[in-house]
């Protein structure tokens, strides 16, 4: 399995975990896992060169989602009892 397909799989698993968290009414967990899943999927799209003409935009989106997921994860760790 190619590395980019592994990133799609991890992204899909994180989005599935986010869906589970929204049913538990954990909004911060939902947003954290959803953003992390989107970051993995975006990185997979970059590796497969799906949007070659928009490479700079895709890299910017990927970095933004990754940094946002990190900040949300730190917030999640801080707020857990």
C-alpha cells in the first residue's frame, strides 16, 4: 500500500472517530479529530499530485490544518480532567 493511501486511511479513521465523538456530544473532540483527519487527507492529495496546478494553495491548507490540529490537541489535553 502506498504511503499516500495510508494517509487517506488514517484520515478516514480520524473522521470516523470525529463522527463518534459528535454522538457523545463532545464538540472539542469532534473538531480536533475532524481537523486532523482533513490534514491527513490533504497531505495524501499533495503526495498523489491531484491538484498539481494549485500546489502552493494545497501546501498552505495542509500546514494550516496541521498547526490547527496541534493547537486543538494541546487544548484538548489541557481541558481533560
